[in-house]
């Protein structure tokens, strides 16, 4: 394994090949009814998305799913289906807030913005600290005086945290 | 009999106040007897609340429906073990249960430390008892489980009314998992009060060294582990009982348990930086405060009616009291923290951006952002209503989009952190430590793509799992190889002894490995498929490479239910692999009959066949409607949970002392130098 790594070529090829294959990724093709239904809520009070409501003979999800099928069969786009459901059941029927309006866009992006801002601030903070730390002076002591200590530590070796 | 419980609660209230007063007065007057009396009073409160909860258990077991809590959450047909779990089946009882667990923790802490930390302990007792006082007040004045049913004519109360039977326990809670899951969650929540109490005591006494950290580390880890187990058991219950094919729905109540766990995870990591380097002292106290607040906030969320959840208790005025308590605790603790900032100076400096301590900081950042995003999503419906007047729902699509990338990034850091050296990681050590995990991750990524995996999050999670899994296995391999060379032990012995000699480190690695397995299990959700069908006896249904054949319908009955079950043969490649028995039950309750689905699951390491019987579709009862799911990799979620728990238990064990070395001096030093990379 060591020579394999040391050679570096195979390793580089693996990394390169993976990077080249990544563009193949994308959202898997899913059943459209399931996809659209997973963005709608059942309104029976179960707090589950429409496709996951498992209430036996549910008075809400059964007709709603039939309605969904009907609208998809009629050729409506996803957005048209959502709009029709919102028109009939209100905004609560959507399983997630809309990506429009300052309040909702902020809600969607806030966590990511906090993460990125936090990471940038953290890096800046660490760099500032690093530059503030004085470089250690060259050792003026005879390193052989530590030989016994090193030998003792190796003798009782257990990797530390 | 209820009067005994009521009296115990009233007495507990008084003794709790006495305990706080005695402890604080004892410090002021430097009177050890008063301090000891305050401590003994805390143990006495435990005895009194135990009496109260014992009384409640007795009332359930004897079906004393004169008490409204018993009448609303039990009935005569309910089996005894569910009568006991009914204690936490409703608002009042579950609060009493919370308070009782707190008194257990308090008693254990004060007894364990009765001869230690003499300056801090009276304050620890006071903080624990202060929290207890809040809960005892709730039991007595707001959510009293010993309230009698009032028989009224018009508005005039004429006496006590005892119905012939109770309303029964929610059928979904009549599951063995529900006997264990809530106590585990509460034990986890309540356990987070202990480090908070010590942190506050450390701030008050200005003893802000490592003492409070070392004293509470095991308490925190145990509480965190128990809370995590509780969360997983909740998922296990949901998966095996609710019948929607999944185990996590981002329900507000689920989120309420996740938030303190995330903060606890951040604390358990950053506390290592304080122990090792004397840094992050302020940060650690902030985390302890937040974990405590989040534990109380979670309890508030489920009881206030602020959020809609199928798991939440009925809306009650209790929310306002909780909010007031949270604001008070938050203000007091942050005031103390700010006041004591001069005593919380770092003893060392960060060496480099690429170092173990900075990786802990990034780990903390991600965990906190994860907690923030869960909190934001949970509160968003209420915020939207308050700010825009628009009622919205925030469910899986939002949380999946926002939190899954954060979780994958966290998994990445789980692999990176332990490979970095303290202070500064050199380029060479980075190369040496990262090459193999990256190579394995890349190879995994390529294989997955060739296999047709196109779901980005699932692909990323599996690639990261390969990276982290390899790095953990490599750490064990390196350590064990070095030890085997040095001691002459065989490799297996070396792995075991290595782990037992540094339980915290290697227990942590095992916990990380459990986390990897959890991710593998979670990624399976991307490949779930399901279908609904109707079938009669002899009919078959095909899904993926499985065929289901309905073989019969039969009635079933139990102590408090009747129902039907279906015998379904499961075939793969023409051969029968299992018989499945999905069913429906109608639970006896006064007034109405409540139907539930009994799920049949054929579980394997690769995939689960999850079958739900939705009910008969003809009057003869010979034809039914079914919903079948193929859920890949779910078993790894439970296995991951077990491994995570095992790692936590190992990390809690004390280190095994070094045995006399059998190391061969002439080869040992060289071997160890080659084997160890930990700087």
C-alpha cells in the first residue's frame, strides 16, 4: 500500500477519475407524482407530507392524492399543481415555505449564510492568532537530556488524544 | 391515596426552598452544618418526589378514575406495564416524571460529591434545587397530576366524580418501545442540568479551572449518550409503529430532542480543547448554558402549543411559565458569565488554522449552525404567522435542503479532525494521514457512480462515510500495530488493550464509526420506493425483485384490543423468504374505538420490506388494501446507533492501567516511531 501511495500515479488517477465522474450526478429521476406529493402536506393534522400520510381511509390524503393524480394527468406543471393546491387549501398545504419574499428567502438562506460567515470569521480569527504567536526561539538546551524521558514514554506507549 | 402524593409534592416544595436557603446561608455564614442540611434536604426532596410518583403509579394500577389524569390516560383493560408507562403519557405525569428524574440526578450528585468541591457544591445543590423548585411549582400549581374529577351541576361543584372506566392510553403509545423511549429522552434532557449546575457554581465561586469540567465530563457524556439513545429509540418506535415507512419526520418534538443533543456534541468536543490546552473556557460555559436552555426549551416546545406536532401535549398555560423560567435562567447565567470573563482567559493560543484544536472549532461551528437551522425551521411557522401573518408549514423538504448538506460537512470533519495534530499539522503528516482515506473515498465514489447512484446527497454521504470509516480503521490499525510490535501482543489483543488503555480516544473513534454507519443508513432513504395495492387471498403483487402473495386473513385479539391480521408470503427469486403478518387493531376505549396499523417488516442488512395493511376493502373481509415500501440500508441506522452507544460506554470507562511491558527494546522504539502519527 505504501509503494502504491508513494508512486502517486494510481492515486492521482483515482482522484481525477472521480472528479470527472461527478458531473454525472444529479437528482435521480423519480416518479413525478411522488415528487410533487412530497412537497405537499396532508391536511388531516397528521403533520406528514401527502405521500406519507398513512391514516387508514384518511379523509384528507385520499381525495388530495386523487386530485394530484388528476392534475398531473391533465398536464399541469409542478408549479401549476402547487398553485392549485394553495388556492384550494391555503399556504399551509405546502411542505416548505416559498422561495420568494424577503422573509422566506432569508429563512432558506440564513443557515448557509451563518455557516459561511462563521467559517470565514473563524479562519480570520485563527490567522490573526497565528500571526500573534511569537516564533519559538531555537533550542538552547542539550536535547540528549530528554533521551531518558523519551525512552520512558515510548516504553509506556499508548497514543494520546 | 392521591392525598399522599399531593402532600408529598407540597412538602417537596417546602423542602426544596429550605435546601436552597440552607445551602446559600451555609456559605454566607460559613456553617458546615447548614450546608450539610441543605444537601440532606436535596436527598429528602428525591424521597418526597419518589413518593409522589409512586402514588401516581399506584393510582394507575388501581384504576382510580376519580383522578382526572388517571381517567384521561388509562382504562381498566390496559395491561399493567402500559399503566406504568401511562405516567408519562400526558402533560402532568410527564412533568412529574421529569422532575423526579431531576431529583434522582440531584441526589446522586450531592451524595457522590459530599466530600469534594466544598466551595462549589452548595451552589451546585442550589442550582439543581432551583430547577427542581420550578418543576415542583408546576406540579403543585399548574399541572397537578392529583387533580380530582369535579362533579358539577352548572357552575357549582357538587363533589368528586369517578367514571366507571377511563379513556384509555393513546394506542400508538401502547408499544414496548414507548415504555423505554420517553424515560431515555427525559434522562438525557435532565442530565444536562448537572454540567450547567457545576458551570454556574464554578462561575459563582470563580473556580474556573478544569475542576468543574473534569467533574461533569462523565455526567455530560452519559446524559448525551442517553439522549442520543432516546432519540434513536424514538426513530425505532416511529418506524415500527407509525407505518409511514420512515423513522424521522423533522417533527417539532423530534427537533426539540435533537437540538440539545447537537449542543451537547459540540461541548463534548470543545471540552477536550480546554482540558488539553486550557482554551475555549468561555465557549464551553456558553455551550453548557445553551445545552441546558435547549433541554428546557424542548420541554417548553412540546407543552406550550407554540408548534403543531402530533407528539405535542395539549396546549396549556404552562408554556408561559416555561418561557419565563428560560428567560430568567438565560439572563442570570449570561450575567454571571460576563461578570466573570476576566477569570476565563485562555492559557494557550491556537497554533494553526490546520490543527486539531481549530478542527474542533469548525466542528462546533457546524454543530451550532445545525442546531440553529433546526431551531429556525421548527419556529418558522410561528415566526411566519407573527411576522407576515401567513400560516405556513415547514417539513421535510426544508430540513432536507438545509440540514443535509450541513450534516455531510459535519461527517467530513468527523474524519478530518482526528487526523490532525494538536497545535499544527505538517504537510507531511497531512499527506501521510489523508492519502489512503481520500483514495478509498474516491474509489467508492467512482464505484457508486458506475453502479448508477445519481442522488447527490446520498452519493456524498456514502463517499464521506468511506473517507471517515477508512480513517478510523486506519487509526486503530496504526495504534494496534505499534502496540503489537512494542508489547508482543497479537493484533486483536492490541486492539482491545489499545482501546481500554485510552478509552476516551478510542471510544470516541468507535462512536464516530457509529456515526458513519448512521450516515450509510440515512443515505438509503434516497433509494426508497413504495407502492399501494389491493389484493385478496391468492393474489400476488410484484415490487422490485420481491413478490408478495396474500395467503389469508385471520382475527386477532388481546387484553384490550381486537383486530385482523393478514398472512402474506414474501418471495424472492421464486423462493419463499418470509411470512409477514401486517394487521390492524381496534383498541378498547370508552366512547370511541381507535384503529392502528400493525406493521410487518422483513429486515435485512441490505433492505427492509415494510408492509402496511390499510384495511379490508370488502365486507367479507377477504380482500385488503396494502402499502409496501422497499427501504434500503435502514438496518445500518440501528446498528450505527448501537455502535455509537457502545463507543460512548467505552469512552465513559476509566483507562486501564498499564501492565508491565513485554516490549522488546531493540525493535520497539523504531516500530512506534513508524506507527504513531499523533503529534
